[in-house]
């Protein structure tokens, strides 16, 4: 049984506790994610299932457009991602990508854009994707080269995007491209590009150690209506960063879910694994490791739910979200590695719970800003503060 004491912390409100109870019960009885198989089909089915059950309503903002609240609730996102990650990594992925893919529309889209896309995302009828990274511009977003040139009442996109989650199965992509209003970050805009738009091609499907739909996209003379511009031309970098400030904190929550599951598995194993006339839990080395695991998880959870609470109260959380993401993902990696070690040979058997968690957590230390990038963000924010 996972430790749920965090639900009693002052960062969390009664509605979030109720949300966790309902989702945890639903996931335990309804959520079955097979090991192996067609990952695209599994993710499509999970989006449908999460939408039908109403959970995706929390991934979009605005009750008028299918959302559960008037605005994105960061703490609800974190509670949901932590709970889903504890049960099944692909379920967490399916939920998170609906939110991230539609996040720019929730935060900065026009009423027409919100009406056209958000209800379908909330129902699970449309799969969303967030297309920011490029082959030569991952961590350095301001260096992206994909270009969008205004041509009458349209923009024409040319370039590539890579590491795009839901690439190949998404119904639409929010694409960030250089429109040239100013150098660097001030000359980027965001566009909604439907998957069937001529000139948008799936250049490559990418396989990674924790399988999920991932692709490299190519835009060649891809014409999109000017009405698909999200927000203001030249302000796309701000749109991207505002979206990441919400969902970067939820990455930390997903890492907590993986870590809590690993600790649960380690505790159960330590109590029952016989060794030298006793059980593994009898040894002080084991007890010290379990103590480190639990302490690290609580420390990461405090940073995570602090960042979520601050964002929900209207505070800019670039630094706090970076601290949460850095600490939670690095801690979860350490916790899961310790669990694998505790299981010995059983811990590296393909399909074993801790082996799956080991593969799941590795990517979280990279995507939505690698650990090293989070360190740079935190330092930059500290140096900007008045002396």
C-alpha cells in the first residue's frame, strides 16, 4: 500500500483527496495495460478509456470546453499523474500527452480553437501532441529552425521536429516554428496543425527503452490557416514556457508515482525474501536503504506539491517547477535503482515490475528539460532576483 500521507498536507485540498480516492479505485479495478503488444493501439485504447471515464476532463482548461474546472488545476494534474504512474506508466503517458498537447490551446488559444479541439481531447476522441524539439534544438528552444512564413491568410511551415510523443497517432499537433518577428526566442509562434494536413509527414518512428508512440515529423510546404496561430505571432516561446511550467511539475508527480510503486515492491520483497536464516528486511543495510528511499520520496513530494500549489495560486513557478522536476526524477531514479538491486536477478527480468519502472523513469530525467537544464533554469532565476 503506497504511502498517501501527502494527501493530508496543506498544499492539497479535500477535492484533490477525493479525486485520488476515486481514481485509485478506478485504476485498480478497470485499468489493465498489457506488457508488450502494439503500443500505438494500446495508447489509443487508453485515451478512449480515460476519456470515457471522465479523467481527461482534468487535462483541459475551461468547463465551457469540456474541462473539469475553469482553468487547469496543477494539483489535480499532479494527483492524477502520480496515481496513474503508480498503476501503469503508459496510462500516465496517455493522460499527460493529452494535457501537454492541448496545453497551449487551454492557456492561450482563441475561443474558436478551444471549442474545436478541447472537447474532443477531453472525451478522448482526439489525440493531442506537443511539437517543440528539433534535431538541433532540444534544450535550447530559442535555436529552433522550423520556419513558418506568412502567405496571405495562411502560414507555410518547413522543417523538422523530433522526439514528439504521440507522433504517428496524434490527430493534431501544436507546432512551434520561427516566424521571424525578432531574433531568438522572440521570433517564435505556435500553430495547430491537423495530422492530415498536406505537407506534414511522419519521417521516422522512434523506439525507446520504455515503449510509447514517438516520431520525427517533417514539414514540407505545409500550409495551415492563419486562424490556427495560437496566441500572438512572435509570442510562441512564452506560450511554450507557460505550458511547460504547468506540465513540468506534473512530470515530477509521475516520477513520484513510479518511486512509490518501487518502494512498495521493495518493502514487500524485503519482508518475504528469506536469507541467512531470516528475511532481507532484518539486515541493517536493507533498512538504511529503505529509509533513504522513503525520505527522498517525501522530500521530492514536498517540492512537487509546493510548486503545484504556488502555480494554482497564480505565482510564476519557473524556478519551483524546475526544482520539483529535477529532484523528483533524480530521486525516483535512485529509488528504483535501489529496488532493482534489492530484487537481485529477479529485478532485471523483462516484464518484472521493478524492471519496467527502471526503463520508465530513465526518460523522465531527460524530457521536458533534462536535469542539467533544470539546474541552469534554477541558477538563472536565482541570478535574476534583486540583490
